[in-house]
């Protein structure tokens, strides 16, 4: 087999997918999925940071007798942000082509289980 044949074989195929708003390419689908995944990860991290900050402040408040400090409110804000991240995951972590939910536990991580579009 020559080099050219190998390159043709291994080269990624550019496919277009039809959807309501028009056609999209594989690169646009991957970009959209990464953008959505990034938003959800930012919300999860932000919620975890707020929860951790609340726990640290609560520990310091009991350790140094800050009786007028209400530390549990910071933890509640963290749980609220974390819950918002979970809700956003269910709302926007979907295939841009068929609008099917992209579960983290799907068997093939590179493709949508419903329509077969490349998502990674």
C-alpha cells in the first residue's frame, strides 16, 4: 500500500449533517459539544469552590468563636450553584444534530448514540 492510499484512508472525512437551522459539519458539532461541556464544568467547579469555602469558614468560625458569623449561607450558595450546574447539564449537554441527551455513560464516547454524529 502506498503512502497516498494510507493518507486517504486515515484522513478524517468531512461530513455535513442536516438539522432544523441548516447544515453543520463535524467540526462545528465538536465545537458546540465542547463549549456546552465547558459551561457545565465551570458551574460544577464554581459550586464546589463555594461549598469548600463555606466549610472552611464554618470551621474557622467555630475554631475562633466568630459567633456572629453565619457560615452555612455560603455552603447553601455553593449547593445552589452546583444544582444549577446539574440542571444545565441535563438541559444543554445534547447532540447539536438530533437534540438527544449525551450521557457520560454512553458506550461510544466519540459518537452520538441516537444519530451517529461525531461529538468528540
